[in-house]
C-alpha cells in the first residue's frame, strides 16, 4: 500500500533499506519486510530488528555524507521525516494458529509494548512525526476463513470470523490508547493514528458499491468458492488458478490485497477522515 501512497503524493517510491544496488535514500527508506511481526524480537525481521537497522542507518548516514557519499539522509532530514508504523496483523495471525482466543488477547499488550519501544527509540534519535496504522479485519481474510471457520455462529453478517476481528479491535483499542499516551509523554511530537480497520472493513462490507465481487474470495489460489484458498496449493504453486479480472477482487492471494483494493485504501488514508487527529500529509510537508 505504501507504493500507492507515494503515487498519490506524486513522489518516488521509497527505497528498501536492504537494497544493495545503488540505493537512493533521499526520498525516504522502507524498513518493512514481508511477514514481519513485533515478536519474537530476535527473529528476522521483527520490529526490533527493523528498528535496530534504522538506528544503524541513523548513525552512519550523516557520517558517510561528510565523507562525500551522496543519496543519503542528513541529521535535519531525520528530524523532519515522517515515520510510518504499520505492524501487528502477523502477530495476531500467528497467535491464532496455536492459541485459543483468550490467550491471544493476553498477548496483545506485549505487541503494543514493542511498538511503544520502537516509537521511543525513533523519538530519542530525533523523530517527531509519526503516522501509526492500526490493523485490519483479520477475520475477513480468505486464508483465515478457509483454515479456521468451523461454525457459522462465529461469522458476522458479512461472513467474517468474529473472534479474529474482535482480537483485531482489541489490539487497535490498545494501540489508540498508546498513541494518546505518547502524545502526552513526548515533547513536540505529532502522532497520527489511522483507522485502517474501518477502511478495509467498509470495503468488504460494501464491496458492490466499490465495484468488487466475492469480497471474501481470493483471486489467486485453489479450491474455488467460497474462499479459493488451499494451504497446500498457494498462489504460485502448481495447481493454482487466477481470476480473469483482478480489479473486481479485494483479496489477491487470501492474505494480501489486490492493487485495486490498495488504491482505494490509499485514497481513504489520504482523505484524513480516518485519522486522529485529522492532519493531512501536507501538514507534515509544510512543517519540514
């Protein structure tokens, strides 16, 4: 989704931190790694590891610039940068693989603590502007529905798993409280909390209004309706099929969203209607 945000802002894509082929970091750096989570801390690439990579980059970049290296980031740039944090769904998803609902809920504060530590670490190195996304409706993912749906009573009116969505809501409530707490504790800091859950759930609940079909079915997968997800034949493996019109599907492979869906998510994020406080990206650009 970050690519669509960059496109909407008319700016270049962010360069991945691990890109070793003539990287240009002047427009920003992407420390995200597919499948990352807040815990466990020392497994690549947890949030702790990503923050450690940032701290190393923060230390080395200005020093290298003094030695003549280009396409890096200076001290002032780090202080003016907007730090976007979007993590937590993989923690919840992995927890539901082997834990009952009550124990998943018990683990949420530890996820929130890792996010708190990450923001504090960035703040202590000069970061003042944070854009924090909550997590989406985990119980609406075709993968989770195919693997965990056992009883129709667990499904809500739109066919999503209520226990997983309730866990996501619990995580989001605690994340929102954290943002409120940090606004009081940190000096001269702006923290925007973005309700990604509501954005994604609205798209799923009102799919026809956005031009989508089968909102709980993967475009790329195996098994056909209702979810087209088979854990043994994932998208890309022998036996998978791909829908004819990906633009009519919300889910690409049962876990990730299609480009069409992500484009709508980006548009809604930038509208600021789902942000607290309702500050646009222009606010951050004008205050750099």
